[in-house]
C-alpha cells in the first residue's frame, strides 16, 4: 500500500453533455473517506497533462487522497477504491477510471474484485488497534507540547 491513492478519470468521447457520468465523477471531489484524520478526495479538473492519453476517451479529472494521514490508512484506501469502483461500474460505457497508489498500479476501477476490497478492509480492521495506538500517542505528544492557556482575570 502506498501513502497516496490516485484516480485518473476519463469520459468516452462524444458523450452526451447531459449525461450523469461527469456529475458522478465531480461529486467525488472533496468527498470524505469517513476515517478520522483522512484527507478528503482532492484533485484537478483543469491541468490534466500528467494523465496518459486513452484512445476513445477524453481526460476528465485527476483525483487523489493522502491516506497516510488517516487513523487507519488501509481502510481509507479501501473506501477510496470502493467509491471510484462504484462510479466506474455505474457507467461502464461512459467512464474509465484507472487507480494507482504510491506502491504501484491497482488498475481499472470497474475490475477491482470484491475479494480484493474485502482483503483491504480486513487488513484495515486487523491493523486498527495499531493505528489507533499510533494516533493516540501522537495526540498525547501534541497536547504536551501545546502552550497552556492562562485563565482570564
């Protein structure tokens, strides 16, 4: 697992402007991953030069989340993948979403198997106590370093 997960989003060329597919992709922007301290899904819809061209598709968005900040990074990554998988499967003829993370390629979002998601969720659940301990210790250190408030007189 990497520290950041990415989604390269494409729409089929010639798609009807009133199609719901572009709206579905845009709705993922700033969407929460529901895990404490996880960054929301951020990205870019304008500067898409880093996206590889894809025949028959137009570059649409480059979205990402830095899951290493999450209380449980494996679970945050699984939720990220699940959200994009859902959109890719909802619009199979209109959308192509390629997923990757800092650790490598995940692949076509519509082809991510349920078993793969289940493994990621299971890893997240099994490591949850470890991540909770790490987060708690960092929060305690933060509280100790924070300047004390003086009572008002």
